[in-house]
């Protein structure tokens, strides 16, 4: 019997999605940790200090553009889900897991989290239940976890560069940078 498909679930505010996120995705496949990946831009991340700066639709669009820039052999195994963006109310990961698992009940599900995010997982809605439904895969990012040589870049850093009228192209897929410029995103708060 073949082993169950390993599906990674990678959520984030993706405000904006950047090269650090893409590097992580490439490493998950390069290290053969998963067979498929579902990227889930958050709708309304209730635990964050502030609401996202870009709209949910813009963050979803930028995520879709970024996936197009992944190497073809990876891209064909990556999906972007609008399940959280289209759900009203606070975004709870457990709702997403329960919803997506219905479609692929025989798969093994991995929840991909940076160590900064994992540090707060006990505060999440129905956290223990969530952790019983998935395998949690923690990526080291100034903390314990799988060392993937994470890139030292964050969305907050990119947003403040843009606000300061600096170019952030180094850290962004070309199409995402073009999208941000075209719509004047992140220029003011
Ligand atoms: P912000 O600076 O606004 O908090 P962020 O860059 O951390 O944003 P998120 O969308 O909040 O990006 O992150 C989504 C997920 O990706 C989280 O699990 C986070 O830990 C992880 N992550 C973010 N940046 C990196 C990076 N450079 N390398 C590895 N993982 C990252």
C-alpha cells in the first residue's frame, strides 16, 4: 500500500508575500517533507496587533502571483486557497483545517509555522484540538525548529521600506513588487 499523501498547510497574513516565504516553500519540497502545499492567506488574523494593511483580495492576488514565480516542478504541487479570505469573522486555523480535511481525509496534514508564530500557538482557538488534527512542522526563524537557512526578511520590514520610499524589490517576486507599485500599496498606514 502506498503511503498517504503529505499535504502542507501554510497560512500567513502575506502582507505582502516575500522571498522568505518562497524560500521556505522551495525548501519543503527540496527536502521532500511534503507532496503538496496549500497556501492560505488569512482573512482576519485576530491575534495580530493590527489589521492587515492590504485588503484580503490584494493579499490573495499577490500570493497567486508569487506562486507563478516558483519553479515549474514545485508550482504544480502548490495551490492557493481563498477559504479564509472568503470566511467572515475572525480567522481560526482549526476551521480551515476542518474544512480542507473533508476533501482529503486520507492524507497526512502538516501545519507549517515559523518558530515566531509557533511560540504563540497555545493561545490559538481550540489549540489542543488543532494540534491533534495535524502534524506541526516548525521552521526555525530566530528560534528552535527545522533549519532551512531562512532568509532574514519580514513583511513588516518590507512595508516600512516602502513607506520610506525605498525599493523592496530585492525581497519580493517581481510580479508582486509590480502589483504593489501599481496600486500604491503600503505607502501610507
Ligand atoms: P510580519 O512581519 O508582518 O509579521 P511575516 O514576514 O512574519 O510578516 P507572515 O505572513 O506573518 O509574514 O508569515 C507567515 C508564516 O511565514 C509564519 O509562519 C512566519 O513565521 C513565516 N515566515 C515569515 N517570514 C519568514 C522567513 N523570512 N523565513 C521563514 N519563515 C517565514
